[in-house]
C-alpha cells in the first residue's frame, strides 16, 4: 500500500471543487488529502470475492418467518 | 398522594433509590412500597446534585417526568399496573426522537430541531409505564472518527468511576447515567460498539440484539447496515426486562424482523449446565492489543461459566479481526457520508472534528470498495454464523482496554478501535457486553457474550449465570 501517493493540496482542492464541497475550513484540506490515502488503502485492503457471482450482503437478510428461532 | 415516603423506601432497601436496579424498584413499586413520584424525585435530585460534573444529560425533562410519575402513582393502586417498567425512570441517547422534545444529536447542526414523532423504542417503554427523564449526551450524530476533541456544543460526558476518564462512545451519556445513578436504565445505539463500549468502560451490561430485533424507527441514522438500538442496564435481569418491552416487529422500520419474541425472563435463571460456550481466546495478531487485566478477566469468566456447568470449547473466528474491521470502516464511512452529504458539502465548519473527519473519509470512498465491503460482509456473516451455530453461545473479548484518560488523548481512539465489537455489527448476531470485574485502578473490565440469530434468550441466560456467580454488582462508583 505504501506506493500510493497522498494527493497534493491542489489535487484535493480540485477533487473537492468538482464534487461540490464548499466551506471546508482552510486548515482541513491537508487532512482531507491524508484521509484520501487512508481510505484508498482501506479499500484496497479488502479481500475481493473469488467469484463474480458472489453477491453483496443486502440490508434486510436477517428476517426470518415469524415463529422461527 | 398516598405513596410511601422516601425515608421508608430507603429504610426498606438500604440502598439509595438512585442505585436500585430496575428489578428491585419494580418489586417495590408493584407491591406499593415505593412511590413512582418519590423515585422520580430521587433521580431528579441526583441529576441536580452531580450532573454538572458528570455531563450525562443534554436535556432533562423533569416536569414531564413528574407528571408521568403522578399518573403512574394513581394507576398502580387502582389496579392498572402495567408491568415491571411501570414507574421506572429511564433516559435515552439524544438520537432517539421524542415528539415535542428537542433532538440535538449532540450537534450544532440540530440545535433548533424539535421532534414531531416518537421513536418506537421510547413509545414502547412509555406504553409499558416507564418514565422518561431526558435525553443523554452523545458523540455528534452518534458517530465520529473515534477521537474526542472537546469541540461539540455540549461538554463531553465523564466516566463515573473516574471523572478524568472517558465513558466510551458513542452512547457516552447512557454509560455515565446508568453507572452514576442519574437514570435507572438507558437506551443507546450501536454501529461498531456504541452500546457495548460505554457499557464496558462504565461497568454495565449493554446489549446489541440481533439486527432487526429492536426497532430503529425515528432514531437518527448513522449507518443503515450496521446500526442497532438497545439497552444499557446495571444488571442482566434489568436488561431482560427492558428488552422484553422494546423487542419485536415494527412496520415503521424497514429492517425490522418479524420474529416472535420469547419471554426473556422465563429461562433467565436456568443456569448454564450443559450449554456449550465457544471461547474465542485467540484473536490473532489484532488480539495482542488486549490488555492484561481484560485478558485475565476473560479467562476467569470462562472458568466461572465452566464451574457453573457449561462446556467450554475453544474456538476461533473464521476470519482475521482485520477483515471485520475493514468491512465496518468502509461501509460506515460510505453510508454515514450518504446520510450527511448535504451538511458536509455546505456547512462542514459547523461539525465537530470527529464527525468532519468521518465525512472527509466517506467523501473519498470509491463505489467499488463499498461494494467489495458488502460482498465480503456476506461471506463473513455466513462463516461466522456457522461458528455461532456450532455452540450455544460465544465468550469473546469486547473492548480491549479500560476507560482511557482525557489527559492522554492518544489512548482514546485505540479504546474505540481495539475491540471485537464490530464483528457482530457486521454479522448481526446478538452480543451483550458484561462487566467482568475491575482493574487494579478500579476501572471496569468487560467481555462479550454472543448468541445465535434471535436467541437473545440464551445470551441473557449465560450472562445472568455469570453475573450471579461473581461479585461485580456489589460495587458502585462514588461521586
């Protein structure tokens, strides 16, 4: 993961502007860039499922017919 | 009003009214030996006496509570006793809506918000006769990045065992209030451990039931996939009583499960003889962070259950703890961002640093990574469920550390991050944090008892057996 580059301040400003972020305190842009790298690393660290047929867990799968346990 | 006096109730119980358990108070109220008005007055006096230091409440609804207590006081002797919660004072994290009361979510973004609907859980408690004392302190919107920055509109709640220590988050006021006796029980919410971590840090029993068991309707959302609601109590039996009232299908909550609710107290005292308890002693590399006192208490808990007749079988989780944590992080960042996107884009300066940093994380998540997390989650649910179904219950660490000190801020985030609580937000299994004693400094220790889907009954039964065999409920914080 260490070969991932933290975005430059300019890159993160452009990304923020492109996605409509307004009013972020000026001192937070550097942190936004650091977190961009942290999030990218976390995403890449997730093991990928082996089959294209492995579906996501949907939100409402825990329900069972009334009376079951 | 003809109810018995506070002095009489004190004399009868030899315990200050604010430190009675729900079970004890219920017996006294049901038999006419304790007045609900007297009890509510005792709690309001306790709040008045200590909450300026404790900071457990955001809003105290004293007049409303006294009116409800007077109503209960008239109903009970007239033969209209509603059950074990009738006349029992409680409070809720300030992310549960109650019609006619403000909901702040602990946030500057909601300081003017007045709720026009009542959360199902609160409505069910009030229908059972419980009396709301107010709204409790919380991390902003019940979430954050794990840190505490002292930058929210309400001062952070303090741990009653040591006011210099953190309560655990995010249900900070819930943990503080029940331990300190400013509420007899409380409701919190739990996305990665936010019921169980304050329970752990404050020496309580905190229950995150099966996903779908307790309604989330009319509570502020944090992360739809992982959010749960539930009680923090002093005793396991109190927890069973509260769970009885709040559990069950709610058509107003799209994630609610239509599964029958058993009588949680029916087998509560049946013991653990013959039950197979899967003991997760080895948590891999991440488990090395478990501190010595909690590790020893976990071993001791296994021995206590074995001495009660349980069959202890050592087991391991089917995947590294890191996988559950990664899934939690990516899903939580993404869904929370989706909920708060407009506020983040337009007025992030009003957010505290903890929520703003979480939003900055969510702002950067790729859709492919979110879906990778939800796909991995499905495989983790299946594999973990196979493990849970191979036993009657699991015994596993919860929070790895005791409550951190505010003057050592670098230890606050690890308290939130170094846990095995997120495992059961990912899988949806019921998980109860139990107090397993105290470290040499007097701070509470903890472990989790976990059950099969919708088998809260066995979780409570195991926890009750442990609690009854240990002396931890005989100690209270001094404030």
